[in-house]
C-alpha cells in the first residue's frame, strides 16, 4: 500500500512540491539577507546622494547666475571706457552699499590690461562697512589676499570667463570675465571679478530653495571628487568634495536625511517576508492549479496581441472585447501604444523646430541643406543660400528687454516665413537673431531679388528700434552665396561664404544684402565676432 502510494503521481507531485517549497524558503531567506536588504540600503544611499546632487545643482545655478552678471558688466561699453580711464562718473553711477547688499556681493575688482588693480569696491566681512579703493591698502587691506589670488588666476588663464570657488574661512563664489566692448570687438582691456560669500545667509537661501538641510565646510587634503556617505543612528549623511582655488583645500558640501521612515519600512518588510513565507505554504498548491487556466493561457493570448499590435491593432478584437482584467490590460495597452505614437510624432517636431518662432531649427536646416547640395551637384541646378541677421539686436534687448526681444523675433520670423512661403524657399532659425534660407534652383541674382522682398517685408513691420543706428525700426542684413562660386562645393563652405557676405553687408552699413565673391574669402571674417 505504502509502495503503491509512493509511486502515485499525487505523492510524487506533493514530494516535488514540498522540495520546491523548502528550496523556495531557503532561497527567500538568502535573497533577503544578501540581495534585498543590501539593495534597500543601496537605495537609501542613492536617495541621499540624489538629494545632495540637487543641492549641488543649485550651487551650479548660483555660479552660472553670478558669471552671467559678471559678463553683463564686463561686456559693456561703459565698463570698457571706465577701465581706460575715460568715464570718471562710472563708480558714482553704478556702485553703492545698497547695491552690494541687495546683490549679496562682497567684492567687485577691476584689473587693467597689465593685471594691476584699477578699482575695488566691497563690503568688509568683519565690519559690514562699504569701501571703494584704487589699491588694496588702508581700509581695503582686507581685500589684499583675494586680489593676489585673482591676479594669479589672470596669469594662469587670461581668457577667464569662468566661475570658481575660492577657499577661505568663509568660502567664496568668484566669477570673472575679460572687459571688452558691448559688441565684443577689439582686444580685452582688463578683467572684472565679482565675489559672493557662501555664508550662512547663502546657505539659508539654498535650504529654502531645495527644502534640504545643507552644510558647507573647508577640508584640507588632496583632491577627492568622491561622495562620502555615513550612517549614524537614525541619520544618514552625504558629503560631496568640491575643488576650490587655489587647489590646496576642498569644500565639503553636505546634507542629511532622517532614517526613521526607512528603518520602519525595513522592519515592516521583515514582517512581510515572514508572512509571505507562511502564505506560500498555504496557497502554493491552489496557485499552481489555477495558474494555467486563469493566468498563463490569457497571458499567452495577450502576448500574441502585443506582438501584433505594432502591425495591426484591429487584429485582436476578441481580446479587446473581454470584460475581465486581461481585456482591460489589452485596451490600456492599445491606448498606450497610440499615445506613444503621438508622443513620437511630437518629439520629432520638437527636435526639428524652434520652440519660440515655430520655424525649422539648425538641425533640420543642416539636414535639408546636405540633401539639396547633393541634388544640385548631381543635377547641375543652381543653389543659393541666405544668412539673415537682425541689425543691432543686442541693443534692442538691452533697451526693450528680453520679453520684447522674443516678441520681435516672433514677428520677424512670421514675416520671413510668409515671404518664404510666397516665393517657394526654405527658412530656419539657426541662431539667436540669426536666420538662414536655402533657395534651390535659384542663382545668386535671383536670391538677391528675393532678399529684397524679405527686407522690404520686415521694413513694413515698422517694429520700433529706437537704439538702432540704422533706422528707427527693426531692419536686417543679408549675406548671399551660391554653390560652385569660388570653388564652394560643400554645405559648410556654402554657409561660410554666406557668413562672409553677411559680414560684408554689416561692414557696408547694414540694412542691405551682399553676394559672396571670391575676394571676400581672403578677409578674416566671423559673424559671431561681428557686432550684432
């Protein structure tokens, strides 16, 4: 009887199931100890590191903001004249203790082209008093250490244009930039440094912005870019070591999180594991019996449906018509698939068009240009391009503000689009105030005619531009080049030639169009260094 029972399928199944259950319990215990709990601990570390990364991003944003302010001051004709000694009223007009307090500056330092001090202004961190000096002496003696460090930085890298963290009892955020004209022409005439203390007030701002406790301290030792995570009782701390200038110290940026919630979740998870093991013993048999009928078979049908969905969503109408969870999942998958197709179409649109003006962007323009150049070279048809630049657009932004500048760009872009549609050519926004157009089957002469229509249409807008030396309204300058003129046979060569022609139009007084000729190729030309 016993032997016959031991040979029965039921006994063999129960024996196999018992072995599987025992192995599952052992595996569950091992998995919990060596995989799940370490994974949870790793996730906890990842969370605190992620929070620290958020604080570091806020620091980087603060650095970029200070650098942008330094650039605004240094790329300014008033500062350019001041550093040359031609603007005696510059300091009275632009500097005050109130300005330093509101902008949270500690020091602004101007250096001439030889790297010597030209002017200093700042708030003494020890007394809070405001001082202006022409040397780091007497009441400005507290600035001397910083001035020497800045002068060393200038000798190491005269280009500047950067934001650094300076070591000190109170760490400092320092941004610097060469002093040039507003249009960035000519050599630099000196350097401007702006200093912002990373003190308790700065930490309070960061904490309010991120909602996270933040610490900042100086650490001696070699360069260490790792993130250190330490756990102490109910608290987990993370520190990121940032390089300072000079490189003999590091700045430790840190935050901490309370582990009470994590520890409670961990304890709950242990109970869940225990109850899971008990429930496995009670329900595994029933699960195995129902698995095939309720789950595996419908899942196989759903798998077939998902494989067919990418080709024909209508081919699984029976599955879509089910009233149970599998039917709900199938319909949800169908909706998700349609939504994904829509998102893909939107992503393609976003990647190839400028969000402000709605025109094609540089990426799409370059792609189309390569295609059209190949067609023109194979067929022998002419091909011309135009490079269009709004005259003195930086002066427009400085006077009217960037929101008005965006409106101006939108109006000009819409006008250009209308003209391009009417005359059958392709136009794109390829830079800040720069637009490019390609005119297949058009010679440079024909392109010149259409550029006149483009310029006239923009003139008719009469969009006010009081700061423009050219006209009282917004105007454009246009450079034109044609494929195979002067040996121009590539897309990049074609655009370079148009760029040179645009520079020639600017040199001719702007508000005009010029066609590229080989004689322009010998000139040292770059529209990016030319005045806007």
